[in-house]
C-alpha cells in the first residue's frame, strides 16, 4: 500500500494522513478505505468533535468514524452519546494518530445497529450523535475551566454524600452507580474521569442538579459489555468516593461511634 502512495504524487494528503496513523491501522484497511478516512478526518475542520457516516450496513446498521482530540474519558462520552440515541455498538476499532501540527487525535470506527426494530441509521441520526457528543465535550471543558478558576467550594449547606449501586438494577443484572452529593464545579468531570481510569464503560447516564444537590446515575459495563463483578463494583465505588472526597471536602464524613 505504501508503495502505491509514494508512486502517485496526487495522494500526498492521503500519505500524510497514513503516516500519522499507528501501524495496526495499516493492517486493517485497504487504500480505498484510507482515502475516505483521510477525507472524514479533514472534514472535522477544527470542531471539538466530528462524527461521520462511513458505511451503510445491512439490517439498518451503519459504520461511523469519530474524530476528536484524544483525552481521558472520550470513549465513555462517545458510547454515552450512542446510547442516548438508541444505537448499540457491535464492534469498534480505536486508533490515535499524531498529526505534526496538533495534539494527538482519536480516529475511532464504530459498527452500530439501531436498538429499535425496523429502524435504519441515517446520516441525520449520525449528525444528532455528533451534536450530543460536542455538547458533552463542551460541558466538560466548561467544568474544567470553572474548576481552575475556583479554588474553593461555594458556601452553602453541606449535603450528605451517598455513592452506591442500585440494588434493584443489580438483581436485573445491571450495574447502575448512583452519586448523590453537593454540586461543585468539575464534579461530572471528576466522576467520569475516575470511571475511565477504572476501565469501565458508561452506556447510559442521567445527570441532574436540584438546587445545590447533584443526583447522577451511570449505567456501567466492563470493556466487554458485561455487568461488573462484585469485586469490580467495590473498586469502582471506592474510586468514585475518593474522587468526590477530593472535590467536595467534608462531604464524606465518618459516622460517629
């Protein structure tokens, strides 16, 4: 493949794209794929994220390409955006490229199917996913900037914090983490970053704030799409407790003897 690129000066842009991709990419896709992928990546055009329809699949499915700056928790945001629009990930190929003129860029491919029977994934659906993903990433950046500007937690009554897994959901074979605590700048970023560090996937989420109280629910799976084991439940719960404790001092207190 590389020889073909070098012998055709008209493929200089594709060659530049290909050289920026990791070596495993070269063994997965052929030249026609590479040409289209280079166009999809170029179409990002400076946006915080770009999601493009790559292929239409049988039975209403689709293969899409997601392009964004690589960052902790990006994959969780992407899968949550898919879930928000009732799209199920069948498989994925995840890559990170190193352009000369910018930070490392994620170029990820997802094979999707609609959860609703009889539905077909259209270009309009992919654009809705893109809008949702961009909202998630912009919210994350705003929270990060707010956290940097604020060195103290706003004054107000301290809410007791509860971090636990929904027992009814566990009986259904689902892992639903519930976080109830005082709201604070960067709270969602801290929680999702810890979940990313724990190598779990957020397949659905419900994030709400009532006054000064945050009430967040996250449906989690392991990286194989399975519910979390008992030991992983404990590890994830403790990790999120530590992340919240650092962000919201005094919210997690030991009970009096």
